[in-house]
C-alpha cells in the first residue's frame, strides 16, 4: 500500500486539520470529539447536520456552508460517527428552529443518530437517504443504502432552511427528494482502507462489480468487463426499473443527472459516462435539465462511478438552483 500517510492513528485528524485550514473562511474544526461547523453560525433557521464515516469526501464536510449544511460529523474511515459527536455538533449549530439530521441508511449511522436525537434538549427530525437501487433486501435498515443522492437531498434541504422554513417543511422536502432519487454504482477496482492496508475485495482485471456500495460492499453481481456503453445502459435500466416499481413515470418529469466518481476515475471517463447516460435518458423521453459530474461521494481510491437520477418538480428545481457556497459545491451569488 502506497498512500500519503504519516501515522495511521493520525490520518483523520491531520486530514480534517488540512481541510479546516484550507477553508478557514467558511468552517471551524472542533476536536475531541471531531465535528465541523460553519465559520459564521446561522441564526433563526433549522440547523442541517449530516455525517458518516470518512473516506467519502467531499461528503459531508465539504458541503458545510451557505445553502447546505450547518455542521458535519466525520467518523473514522467507513465508520459511523458517535452520538457524542452528533450531540455536540447539534448544540453548536442549533439556531433556535430545531435540528434536521440527514442520515445515510446504514445501520450504525441510523442507530447513533437516533441516540443523539433522543438526548437533544430541543426539537429534531431525521431524513433517511436510501437512493441505492442496487440493494433490494439486505441487513441495512429498509434495505436500500444512502449513496450519492444524499448530495441532492442536502443541497435542496439546505436551500429551504436558508429561507427560514420550519423543521417539518425541511423534513418533508428531504423525504420528497429522497423518494424521487435513485442511484446505482459500478466498481472496476476495490478501495484500500488505510488501517487494513489491502483491498477490501478482490476483483480481476477483466471484471467489474455491478451495484457496488460506497464502502466496497458487494453489488448485484460480478461481471466480465465490457464497453462503457453497455455498463451505463445496465445502470440506467436499473434506475428506470426502480422508478417504475415505485409508480413513477420518469418520462413525465424533468430530471437531474448526477455522474459521481468514486475517487480514482478520471473526469474524462465520467463525462463519457454522462454522455451515454444522457442519450439513453433522451431515448426514453426523459428531459435532463440539470446535471452534475465529478467526485461528490467517493470511496477512497476506488475506481468506479455511480449514476443518479432525480425526478424534478418546481420546488426541487428552485432549491437545487439556489446559491450555494461550500468547499465541495459552489454556484450562484
């Protein structure tokens, strides 16, 4: 294993310290326990807080700022943050209108955020993201994992919170965005967790893992490597089938197409994937009116990508388009 590491025990603290130094104008790092908050605390708004295991950067710390999160709780690599991290982050970010936790649907994350919510001295609610249509039944709560679609939920809910909307309205929008979003990922290589020092799973040079999770969890099936068009077609087909099982007709909606890299896939290939996915959606009568291509929910150094489709309505478009100013996502005034 070759990585830019000094000591394994210090990887997370040194990385978070570098992130906070690089973005000192917008975030503040708190240590022992670790959490990150906005530099300038918002007032009179629902505080939006997320978190999860490190290794998915820029998720979640990279989305702290105007128009998205008020705080994030980074756990160790691929490990859930602890309830005390979440509790202190919530207390630091609370702005008099309650706390909304945005939680990816993994058992450890769900359990620890629930424990933190029970200990809070003020009102809170939770949006559980579960956009991964690769998983039908699993040991995870409700089966479906929260993956790259989480970024869309955080952006839209963060935008609504900036308007002064109440906690119930923010939760309702988050649940709606999640219900209209589906993702599936494909891996060409494994990732290497620094503490393990070896690939999480073994995969031959002529193989791919279809439906892989963002921690290297197994996918739907192991397949022989094929041309990109065929791989992307399977991804789009899986997403459209998933929408139909939930009684959505994708061709009756505008859509946001997100092509997300897992950390080691070059942008050249991600845009190639976008080109194919957009053509396939057009063939199905789906109008892609919003797009995002890049590394937004990574899996350390995994080579691979995910395709996400979010079915838009006027409310979701409004909050997706609104200004955002974070380390990982930035547009508008």
